[in-house]
């Protein structure tokens, strides 16, 4: 990342929304959450939205693109995708970012210049965010569409991420595919082992009030797996969850074919801390 020459000018108050927040995390960690696309995608969208596309070229003049997609609880926006593009104007690592962002579609929200200032406060970080519109009219639009509330929701998610308490699970359905994403506060190699080692599988791979009496894995392409499932009170006989491994890429990807023909793809993405696991069932 490059350091740009910054004028450090104060944004015009009459068309700027300003938000401050203190995070219980070092400045370098907070800055990384703004500049690592894998982390930004986890928290930047407001409530009930995800970011299936998050591309950042973090340097002065570099481009960024963030697509927002409404989840099933987004009301009229469920399933809708709102792509937005922009350009970085200032990049001072661990100190300051300034970038534009505007939706590709016509209409609101208007283009916004976002300036983010990172300040040390002991072991904590003070974040000051200025959202500046081009005109007074655009500023009024920002206020009416709830830009401040949307940012508050995003920063709540950022706080959870930095606290290693990211929202447990994200689930989405597209066509015939069900996708689930979950964050684990553990190294990728450890999550991989828990997912593939029978000694660990029998401790977690079952629903509430159920148990797994055995697990067998032949972890290779073409190998088979069998996991026993039964009610914890033994009131029923239960069943065996079984299938074959189609693809094994340690420690990043597993593709399994379930006995009924469903294909389950599990990817393990290292996002520093916390760790993300994504599962696609179709």
C-alpha cells in the first residue's frame, strides 16, 4: 500500500455526516479490517445485507467495488444486488483513508466521499468517519435514506468482528443452493482437523438432542465417509449420514457427494482472526 500526500483538510460541515467510534483493538488491526477485502466483506454491509463481491485496490487512484445483496430478511430488497464502485483518493497506512463510492444504478444513494481517520487511544482505536456529499441536495438525500443508521449497523458488525465475536452464522439461498457461512476463533488447520478427524466429528456433527455414536472417514478423492446419527435418549434407531469425497484440497476445500445425490462444498478461508468456514449444499 502506498502513502499519499494528504491535505488533511476539514470536510465541509454543511454537507458532511460525521461519526466517531472507539474500538477495543489496536489501530493496525482496525485499519486492516478496512483494507482487507475478506474482512471488509464481513462487516461493511448493513444489517440483512452481504457483500458477495468485495474488490479493493488500496492505493491512491486504485479502484474499489462492493456489491451489496439483501438476505431473506431484507424485506423488499431480499435477493436484490446493489453494486457500487469508487476510487481511493488518500491512503496513509494505519492513519487515514479517503475513497469515493457510488452505486452503478441511477438514483440514490448519491456519490459519497468517505474519509476515515484512525487514532491511537492507548490500546484502543478512535475512528472518525466523514461522509461528504457533493452538494447540499445530495447531503439531504443521504440523511433521508438513513446513511448514519446504516453506518452504525456496519460499525456494530465491525466491533463484533474485532472482538472475535462475529455474528455466528450467515445463511443464503440462491436457486437450488443453500449457503452457510460461519466464523470460528481458531486457526484454519485446527478447524480442518475438527471437520475431518472422526475423533472430533463425533463431538459436534449432530443436531440438538442428538448424538453421533461413530464416524468413519477415508479422506481422499473417491474415499467414503459414514457418520452415525441417533437421538441422545436412544428413543429411535437413527440413521447413517454417508457419501463419498469428490475433491480434497487441504486445508482449504472439501467437496462431498451425499448418498441422495446432493453435493456439499465446504471452503475454509483464512481471514486472520476470526476464521471463516463456508458450506454450500446443492
